[in-house]
């Protein structure tokens, strides 16, 4: 397998990790999950999922649990009809919980808002009526490009209510990234804000929308929420949220849609420059989001206060801020801003303020907290925390232990949850109260889920062995395709182990001696930077689109805080970059990548080199570049067409290194 030396080292570290943390008797006794859940799912998988689907309100019950006859295109809960928004909002009001707070929203500048389920229902109905008045109906695509404000959640639910598909684009993406996503799925409407608060300052957001929409003819209207109050340019497509939505009726009758009715598209990076529009549908997706929220987080809707720190621009925000929690009648915190504004204790201050009991975040943030120091969380009362979660990348045992000790009071179970945009919901994770946790391992597929580690031939490896992670059974929240590209869907996920019919996740993994799964990172050209997926090709295309660049190669190098950092090697065209150390040229390139993709894709380092290491067939040997980027001795160069290239690169580096 194409495992990098970096991954090999990580593996060695993991192998020395043998601590386990059994749940306390007290936790186990009250846990939603009991050991029988595994037995039940094993005994009859489809009956198990049918039972989980009963967590939802169906207007029409399904006649068949799973139809896999058209594999790899699954149909779950065939013939069933439901409304996703009704399941997340209205039914809780109808069951007498209208006064329960659904969302404790905390703005970065310190403003806050408590939104009850009754209020959420009114807001979602008004938004649905407003969208309808703009001509939005079933299966229309709506782009949502917003910061973490309540209206973003209202908008997603309003789309779901109308059967329209949302395509949420992370607010940190550039105008160009937004335009390509709008264009790919022909969005009719864009919902945005004037701006957003970041690190204590208002930043404009609408100008990026203006730029994207100018080149995206499918867009008929732009609905704009006022958040920062900054001045914005205005066109005849633009409509203020407060002018249109606030005056709408707060009553809207939801329509029941087919279980396989499309719910949303979410773009994620693949191994080519073009992001993939991952398609999710309604009944199966909501079933698994709801089931996992209940069992993996041990959610008790009457007493817990839950907080997932993700942004709605990523799948975690979709499944574990909107659909999973709300379908379970959660009370949750939604925070708008950055973790160190106005100080590095902001998260812990919020935990203390609301009595947060379940906290779900990413390893990169935990490592950042570690850097800031354990004395910061120690200043706050975190005794309300009883379950901690981790997602987005492998968590190193050191960060896991720090999290447990300094955030979880040495006792809160940590659920390390492995899943992907494509899987829609959590797939591999310990169940708190049932499984003894291990620092750094996601451990076991959830009841009802089939996952294995296999070798190149698709044969399961023995305990202690490593290979590729595959999913060997269809699951309810699986993607139903890539928007507009059936072939890419088959190629990317179903061809590598086509014979066996396995879904190829793109991750390396290993079994330990007990058969627990340890994730080892991507095995393809996808980087994981602060838990965000960015493809090397995407950054390379951005770089070569700059007039000074002749050629570029990008690698993900291990990074103590962000997991991986983006390191680019570029060959400049004659004459470019001849100023002192090429510093100006490098700055221009970093800014160019931010403009093409977004600041998250800015290379950590750009190295100007005279040549790139290539095989005789012209393939760039990234392994060698990764050695350079990670300051290691360069590995085997015998397959290079010109083995002196690495010497040239090393010599050139002395002058062309840029870091900030
Ligand atoms: O490599 C795995 C890593 O993140 C990838 C999925 O990225 P994305 O679709 O952006 O979704 C992130 C949030 C679900 C996976 O292929 N990944 C995610 N969670 C974990 C992980 N790697 C190790 N351990 C995890 N818990």
C-alpha cells in the first residue's frame, strides 16, 4: 500500500499504546447503549435498521428496508415518506416540548440568543414560506454560504421542509470555489450574510457572493442576512432576509417526501482538482444520523447540553449540529466564532455558562488547546462534561489523554468517531458505557455497520495486520452518488474492490491484537489539514494557474498542530522569483491559492525548486518530496529518471523557503 513514512512512524507510536479505559459502572448502568445492541444487529441487520428507523415519524411506512439490487445505488426504507424538517422540529413541539431550548446561540462579540423548539418551528416556517415565494420548490438547489448564525440552520431546515436541496459552502471558501460549486449543481438561490465576525472583527462575506453570482447565471436571487451591519453593494437579485422572511406567516404545512428524496449536496475534495458533490437522501440519512447521535453521544434530551464545535460548512455540522441532534430533541450550543476570541478560555467559559455535558470537537483543536496550556481549562468549572467526542482525523494518544485529563476530569469517556462526508454519519466508534476506550483508536464498527481492514487483494488481514479500510455492507446514510457524475462515483468508491463489492474509504487502517481498528490517514492524494480534506491536485491546479508558475507539486507533511500542513514545490518560469529568496513571488502564490480555493488551502510552505523528482514515466515522486518537507533523509531515489534532482532540490531550498 502507498503508505508514507510519516504514517509508518505514526503506526509505530500507536503500537506502543496499550492503555484501556473501561467505563465506570455508574456510566455503564445509565448508558443508552447496552452490549445487546451488537448482538441484536448481528442477528438480523435489516430488522435492526428497521427498528432504528422507528425513531422517526413516517407519514407513510416503508415496505422494504433495503433495496440493493441496483448496487452501488442503494434505496433504504423503500416506499416510506417523511418530512425531515418536521422530524427535527415540529414533532417536538407537538409532543409538548415547545418551550425547551433547541439552540443556545453564542455570537463571537458576546451577543446571545436562546431559541426554543416553538421558536425554531416559527422561524423555519417563515423561511420556508419565504423560499417558496422566491420560487424554490422540491429538488431545486440552494447554496448556503454563511457563518455560524441561527439563520444558517433555519435555511437548511427550510430547504428540507420544501424538499429543496441545500448545498452548504463553507464561509472560508473563496468566490471562485463558491462559483464552481454553484455552477456544478445549478443553484437557483444563494443565502448569505453581509459579513461575519472573526477574531473580534467584522469581515465581509457578500462581496464573494457578488463575484461568484456575476459569473453564475443559474442564480436568480440572493437572500442576505444582516449580521455585521457593514455596508454592502446591492443588485436587483438581492433581497434582505429581514425584509422578506420576517413578514412571512409562521405557519407552513410540511409535505411528506419519498425516503429517497434528495436532501443535500455537500462538496468534498477528491483526488482530482474538481470537488465532488456528495449526494445524500432523506430517510436513511436521518435514521442513521439520529441513531448515532443517540447512542454514540449517549444523548439524554431532557438533561444534556450538547456542543459540537464544527462549522455547518462541513459534514459534521450537517449531521451533528442539524440533523442528528435536532431529530433527537437536543438542547445544544452553537458558537459563531474562533476559540481564542477574546481569550483562549472562550470554549471553557461557554461550557461553564451553559453547563455543557457533551462536547464534540477535532484533534487539531485539542492540540491547539494543549499548546495554550492546561492552566486555561483549569480556570473553569467543567464538571458538567460527561462525554467527549473527536472527529476528522486520527487523534494521537497524547492529545487523547490530555483531553481526558484536562477537559473530561479524568473520567468522561472519549468517543473517537470515524466517518466521512460520503458515509453521512458515524461508522466506527466505541459506544460509551459498553466499550473500554483506547487512546488513538476508533475501535469498532457500530452495531449495524460492516467495516474491515483488507489487503491489496481485498482479503481481510489478521489481527495485528494493516491495510485498507473498506465497508462491506451498505448502510442507511451512505452517499447515493456524486452529483452529475455516476462514473466518478463508481470509479472512486466501488472499483478498487469491485470484485468483492466493498466500498473503498481511501483510508489506511490496522487491527491491533484485540481486533480493534486504528485509522492511519489517507492512502490517496488527499491531505487532511485541521480535519479538512484538501486534495494535492486542487492546490497544484491553483498554483499552476498563476502566470509565474511552470510546474508545481504539493504534498501533505505531518504537522504537530494541524495534522498535516500543505507544502508546495514550485518551478517558476524564467526570471520570476529572482528577488531576494523569491520572497515576493512566494507571497503572491500563497495569496493566489487563497483566492482560488480559500485561506484554508494556503500552503504552509512554498519551496522554489529547479526541478521536480519524476519517474521515467513522468510521475512525480511525492514520497521523496514528503521526505524533504518533513526534514528527513531522502529515501530511495533509484526509480528517478534523473537521480541528481534531489540534490538540486536540496541546494535550491536554501534560498527558496517561506514560512509564516
Ligand atoms: O481520513 C479520514 C478522516 O477524515 C476523512 C473524511 O473527511 P471528511 O469527509 O471531510 O469528513 C470529516 C468529518 C467526518 C476520512 O476519510 N477521519 C475522519 N474521522 C476520523 C478520521 N481519521 C481518523 N480518525 C477519525 N476519527
